[in-house]
């Protein structure tokens, strides 16, 4: 996790394996998108620049290492080709949603560069997203049918979550249960499947016994799901408090697009009638035009009065605790330790 | 093929099996899109209304029947579950491209009803398209890995073709070889895979010997590819000469979006300098605003002078002859006969 996780010396060997395998993920990613058509090649080269935290491949690799509980086997021998492929597939599906999201959000900046829609137009961005999805499934069906099925199911769930979110746009009465229903589908499902498949393809003892393999994979899926929800909450917080130069993408898009985030939902439920009315007027003015620095600051101030940002942070931390607890049945070891550190970093990151 | 193919009495038994199996395709299609979320359900119900000619499922079923050369085995016993699933998958991928195309084309009418983007907005349409693709792959990975791989590959090729087409937008020097490169990817690849997989999953003797199975599937793929190109050319012709009430979708979108079709490409290459200049000015006026009935009629008239519509029709017919020739190694029989009739109907249809 470039930029969000520094490993202590005793965990460094995992960092080395991770870095090496992530290069493998990138190589597979790029190779899968190769095309004989120059315009397709140009667009794909643009997408390669989108590559950021590589959260999903990192999780697939770490879960593979942690699920393999053979004593004394070096980390580098615990994960293989399948993990690199799963990592590349999940990253590609994720990238497709970023490309499409940027079209829907009219976003100009992503990973500190111009978005595909900004540079090449909405049409190219929509089709490029479709090309990424098709390429992801192509790579996926070369692994095995269990993996193909799991990724396709997670992708469908993810889209359903986005449709649910869209349905609740500008819905100022959106409650927390519905918010979590959206987030578990939209963000957590794909992260969960990356973790699950990482464990499923573990090369070590967990894979010997089918029953145990399933249980181990389910534990990692639960870990991933909770990390995914926490990740989204932190994104919500950063959308309100972050700086575009640090976060590296267009901010306040949630507000402008009428997508209620956890801090705002909490605030609207907790505020007195008068404050609530003022916040609603503020939100409406933001969705009607572009969010200005002033209006976002005013919103952040009023959210402070109801401790709504704190509420969001505490909730994210609770999800991280749930994530760690899900790994309770997994043998302790350095890979599990890095997963726990990574989970912590998800809610403390500023990018 | 509702509306474009009437079968003579001796071929009617095939029509009966086809109609029954197409109901199976529809049921699988609808079941795959089922969701516990009401907003997702509503959007999917809208898509069900999009269902039109069901060309791809029809081809998968007919190719399955034709590839099975066991004497005396009734048509109803030559195709099974896998054909219905392949049909539903190809139709779902196709539907996804229609939903996304309508966003890109700003189209209002599809299959005589309002488009998803028109009724629910571009955002819902983009995500719904993604949901359809993910659902198609989900269904697909339940068949077998050969099928999943083939469908994913065809989808990636299809997107690459659309990107190539987009790259050549407003390119008035586009030549026929590039046009066919676009069409073979954009339209023919998915139709070819429907035919190929129909044959691949044939229940009869062709599947006994792996070598023969591959050869048979390749013959049907070649048939589908040629039919697909012819289908697109006929679409090009209808976009210029059809009536919206008959064709059932927004017309002249190719012209407005600067996509050069075969008749126009031929005309620009065949016309004298002065006519060419006049046509270019006409095309530019159309892409800058909406095509009016007058401007389209003027264009159709000028295309007549260079016999460019005739050229397109003749080319389509040549592809149909190629398609039929590809079936030369397939045992003659009523299913092959219906495939040939269907191929003819593709270029004589007015919808």
C-alpha cells in the first residue's frame, strides 16, 4: 500500500514479497489490456496512470499469505499466479467503476491527472469502462469457474448498490441502515471477494480440506467486507475534510451529486429543527451549483456541532475492530499482522 | 425471429421448438436479473420491454439444432439448457450495449418505447448497462469455462470495435477496410460467438469427437460473423431509408454522431469532386445539429446518383452468400435450411 502503510523491519520481508507480486499484478493487468488497435492502446495507457493504492490486489496477496499456515514456508512461496490474476481482475473491475463514476460525477481529476472523460469525452470513457470489465472477465475465466462466478456475482452486487444509491439521490431522509446497505454492496462486495479469493487460492494447508478452505475463505471475506465499509466511510470523511492536492481526486462530488454520506446522515438525524433546516438549505445550494470552499467549510463547521465527523470516524473504527475479529480463527503470523495494520491504515489515511 | 421470418409448413416444427426455447431464454434472462432491491427491479423491468428480434438466442438455438446431425432425433431433443443459457447471456450482453449506446447517442426511442436514459437519466442507464454485463457473466460462468472465456473475449473485441469507431468519428476519409474492421468487431463478434457456442453445446454426434466439434463450431462462427456484418450493413441502410415507426428506434443517429456508414463511405469515394464537396457540407450540417427529414432525403437522393445504397445492399448480399458457404460442410437438414432463410431475412428486413 504505497503511501498509506510503512512496515517495521520485522515485517519488511512481507513488504518485499508484496512489492514483487504487485509488479506481477501490474504486468498481467497491462498484458490483458493489450490491443492491436492504436486508439485502444492509447486509452489503456491513460488508465494505467490511474493506478493508485492497489488496495484490492494487496489484500488478495496478503490474505493468500495469511491463509497459508504451513510453518517455515517463506512468504514468497505462499502466493502464486492465481493471486496475481485475482489481483489484476479485481483492480480492473475497480478501475472500470472509477472510469464510469467519473463520467457520472462529471469529475475532472483522478489520481492527480485528468480523467478519461475530461480528456477523451464521455463516450470514450463509457466504452473504455466496458472494455475494462470485459477484459477483467476474460482474465477471470482463465483462472477457474469458482473465481469467475465469485467476481461476476460481486460485480452485479456492486452495480445494484450503485443503482440503490442513485435511487436515493437528494433523499435527505436517507437513514443509516439504507446507507450501510448501499455501501456494503457498492464498495465492500468487491473488496470482500478480493480477500475471499486470495484465501481460496492459498497454496498452503488450508486448501487441503474443502470444508476448512471454505471456512477460511469466509473469514477473509468477512474481514474484507468490514474493511470495505470502513474504507468508504473514510472516503466520506475525506470528501468533506480532505484537500484535493493530497487526496488526488475531485472532491465534494458526493455533495454536489446529492449523495448523502455518513457524517451528513448523522447530522441531519441529530441536529435540532433549526440547525437541520439551515443544513438542508446549505445542501440544496451545493447540489444546485458547484460546492464552493466556503459552503463546504460551513458544512464542516455545522457537522462539528453534532459531532457527526467524530461519529463517522468512530463507526469506521468499529468496522475495523469487526474486521480484525473476523480473523480470530486464522493462525497468528506476520501476514495476518500486516492485514491488521492495513485495516488500521484504511481509516487513518489522508488520501 | 418474430416479424422477420415466416416459415413454410414443412419447417414449422422448428418454429415450434424455437418459440418454446425462446420462452426458456426469456425466463432465464428475467430470473438472472431478479433483485431484492425495488429500484433495480424497476429498471430491469424496463429492459425486458427492450426485447426485440432475439437474433442472438435464435441463432444459438438454430446452430445447436443444425450442428446435431443424428438422424431421426426430433428438433426438441437437439438443444438444451446450455443453449437457453447461451442465448440469455448473449442477449444480455447485447442489451447492455444498447443501453449504453442510447446514452452515447442521446437516443430517445428504442423498440418503440422510451429509452432508459430518456426516462431515468444517463447515470441510471450507464450503471444499468454495467449491471446487465455483470449479470451476463454471472450466468455465463455457471455454464462452463469455455463459454465464459468465449463470451468475455467477444465482449472485449466488441468494445475495442466501438472504440475504433469512436476514434474515426467525423473522419470523412474512412475507407471500406477500416469500416469492415470496425463492424466485424462491433457487431459480428457477438453474433459469431452465439453461433459458435450454439454448435459447441450441440447435444448430438458432432460433440463426440473433440476435433470435429471444434471444426463444426468454427464453421458456425464463420457463418455468424458474415451474418453479423450483413446485419450491420442493413442497419446502415435502414438508418438512411427506414421509417422510425417501422424500424422502432431513433434514426439518423449515425449521421448526427459523425459515424460513417457503408453507403456514405462508398459515395464519398465514388462521387466526382463537386458532388463530394456538396455531400460533405450536407454531412457537416447534419452533425452540427439534428438531422432534418429534408437533409436526410437530400442525402439519400445524392447517394442514389452514385448507386451507393445499391452498393451497400449488394455487399450485404455477398456476405450472406459467404455465410451460407461457411455452412457447406454441415449436413443439410431443416435447421440448416432455416438458418439460410434467416440469413436472407437479415438483409431484406425493414425493422
